[in-house]
C-alpha cells in the first residue's frame, strides 16, 4: 500500500509543482496525505457525482484539476450565502469527502503546462488533424499550422469529432479559410482577457476555446479571428489519464505516463 504522499511524489516527478503558475493552488487540498490509498480517481472537478463514483469504486484518493470549494459570496450585487459552509455545493462535497475518508490532491497549472502529455498539447492532439505543425508556443498554448487551408467550419468538424462533443458553436465567419489556429483550453476563453490577442500576434487566424466570455469572443471578432467554442470539461476521448490502482506498481520515475495496461477508472478528463 502507498500513502497519498507517495503517489503525489510520483505525479510531481512528471509534473513538478514549481512548473505551475506561482500562487496557484496545487497539491493536497483535503484529507490526510499520509493515509493508505486504496485507489486513485482522476477527475476534472471533484464534484458530488465524481466523489460518489470514486467511493463506489472503492477509491479513497482523488486527483482533481479544478478546486473543490466555491469561493464565498462577496459580491455587492446581491445577498446570498453568508459563509463558505452555507454554500450548498461546498457542504455536499465536504460531507461526501469526509464520509468516504477521501484525500484530494489538486494538479492544475503544472499539468496544463506539461509538454506533450499536458492538457494544452493533449487538446490539440485530440483533434487528430494530420500533419499539424507547432509554429509558435507559450507555456499554456501553441499556434498550430494545418497542412492546407481549411474553413473554420471544417476545423469545427475536427473539434466535434476529436472531442466527441457536437454542441460546439462558431462565432464569426465560418467560411473563412485558415491555416493557423490556437486552442485556448479550459477557462482561458473566460478568464484570460488578452490571450486571443497574444495568439493572434503569434500567428493564429482562428481560435478554439473552452469556457467562453462573450466579451473576450467579441474582442477576438474585432481582430478578425473566428472562435470555436467547446466546453471547459470536454475531454480527449483517446487520452488515458494517469489514474488507476495505486498499488499496481511502486512509485518511481520509470512508471509509464500512459499506463494503457493498468486498470483505469476514468470519471472525467483532467482538463
Ligand atoms: Fe482551471
Ligand atoms: Fe481547467
């Protein structure tokens, strides 16, 4: 048996905490890191259904991407729950995590940033466009060149199929022919106001985004950049997350990142 801390050590060999964004919430966020782990579930969010699914599988460690508690209500625009404990979602999650003696570890910007196997590169890989070439890169996104011009509508068809999600929306000119695009994963289309401009300045002619702020999309349209909107939580259906039975092999740097041969309980894609 291994403790949560043993498992974290392995994960951090792959995606060191220092490789994430300074100040980002990373590492253990609930429970006892020294408890013996019966199994690990990898989830996007540790919301109630995911926690319950983990418990049903006999797992007592969750590696999640997003945080587990909603922030307190501080907005002057309305009266709402006064404390974090009054927020129903927080209470439900805490009760389930406590009841099932879960330990929760958050792997966020350090996993986004991971070259190749990280969220940003895996999102591009999911599109399965043959002959893509990376022509520019920042830590959390890249500009990809398609071997031939294609319309935004055709690019969307790769997104639909690649992410197995057919409710993607196009904003802007769907007939525009493009050669270069950026995939701004997860919440970047919602909380990183000038990332579209940065992508454009690096050569992107179209954007694929996760969560959407209409203001950000309008700003992209003002730059002549069409936008394909997906969802924060959509996943690469072909990607195997590094979850599985914690006791299957000893912690160490030689453990495979794509453990196809090990048992997996994929609840949601880490995104
Ligand atoms: Fe996030
Ligand atoms: Fe995210």
